[in-house]
């Protein structure tokens, strides 16, 4: 079993399309690493939701809220 598989077995979570991982303004208590699939990162600008990025396998996100001890600056939704 690869190191990545071992980490996923211990800490991983399987998510379905449309699942909101966190919303802009939420407290940040964890970061994420994508093993498979995609996550859309978006932000509300002048009342409209704008996509900032679509992230895929091997990419990580959510670390800024932890490092800065501030609320989430964007929303993350499973594609």
C-alpha cells in the first residue's frame, strides 16, 4: 500500500458531487488534499459567485485559514 493510500485510509473522506466542504466566512480547522475528482473554489463578489479555480488530484487547499487563523476566504464545493 502506498504512503498516499495509507494516509487516505487513516484520514481520508469520500465526498459526493455538490457537497460543500466549507463556505466563505467559516472557521478554518483543516486543510484538504485531493486524491481523485475535482473541487471548485469560488468567492462571492458583488453578490455574484465567481469561480477562482477548479482543483484536481494532488492539489491541496484550505491551508490559508489555518496558517492565518482567520475565516475562510472562499467556498469549496466538490465537482
